[in-house]
C-alpha cells in the first residue's frame, strides 16, 4: 500500500489464521515486514533481483526469485498466497494453477487492491475541476479488474469478498503535488498550471475544517479464493508427513 497504512483488520482477514506459512507475491519490504511482525512466516516472491537484498534482511522472510507462472516451490508449501496490487501483472491462466499447486488443502489465495474512493463530495469536485483540462484525469487504472479472473477459475471455486475503507491525510501542498503529478500538468503552460493550482488550493480551503487536514478516501478491495486441487492437470498428492488445515 505504499505510503497509505494497511489496516490491521484487513491484514488479519487476508491472512485468515494466526502464524501462517505464506507466499507473498511481488511483496514490497514494508508489507512483508507487517506480515512477519504479525507472526507469519513468508516466502517472498519477486522477479526483481534488486529487491531481494531488502527482503532477505527481514526476519522470517525467505526471498524467492521467480514469477507466479512458474513457481520454483514444492506442492503444498504454504497455507495462504498473498497478492497485493499485482495480479494484473501476470498471466493468470498460468499463474492460478501454480498458486493452487503450492497451496495446502484448505488454503486460499488472498488478493487485494487499493483504489481511490471518488464518492466523497470534495474528491468529486476535484475530479470535475481537473477534467476541465483533461477528460481522463483521475480515472486511474488500478488493475483490480484482474480480480474477476478468480470468479472464473476452476482452481478456486469459492470466493469471499470484503472492502475496507482507508483514509490518507493530505495537506494543501500534498493535494497540489498530487495535481502536479497528473499527466495533464505536463500539457499546461506555466500560467495555466499556476491558475489550476490556485483553484485546487481554493477547493482545499473550502473543504477543510480549521486546524485540520483533508482525508483522501480509498477502498481496499479484498478477495479470498479457496483452493480446489481436483482440476489440476498434473495431480499432486499430500505426502504422509503433510498437514491439512483444520477448518
């Protein structure tokens, strides 16, 4: 979730149990640390070799270099696969059976996406202001449409969903910097950008209470997809020493 705090209740919902052995897909170090601080042990998968040194220094994290389409892991290795803000990056026709293969019976794939919530009035006004300059402004492509693939997957026939509200405090400078970072800013001349930023400042001052800052709302969309091994084309069998998760 980058600079926005990951709610503890959402993290607990996604990890399901206490002290799980999990696979974190494309996990940033800060999220891996949150998970291990909560008592979980992780394999942290990344195809970015530069990230490995940052992951290897975290207690109870074992970095794994690779991609979900060809997981270099044994069957039934983990209870939970965690994928935050990343499913859309992968070929899910290949990745979903790989996730199913490494999950123990009774395990789940927990996927999440953080998206901005534009239902709050001041955010709608900000979007309308920016769309005077660019009709596509603040129409973010977060990648969360990839979650729909879980509904269609025979490897994960049961899916649960929850949404958590998340707030991020923003100052006037933060909001103006957010606008500067929009693609539309590069197409405005200095006078136009200055005028727009003044209007953003006015919007902020009109929406904020004295002595406070505005809060930018997000929704954390969370899905838990429960594994079925019946459809794997190459059947895997639980070894005698393997553990099934009690339900």
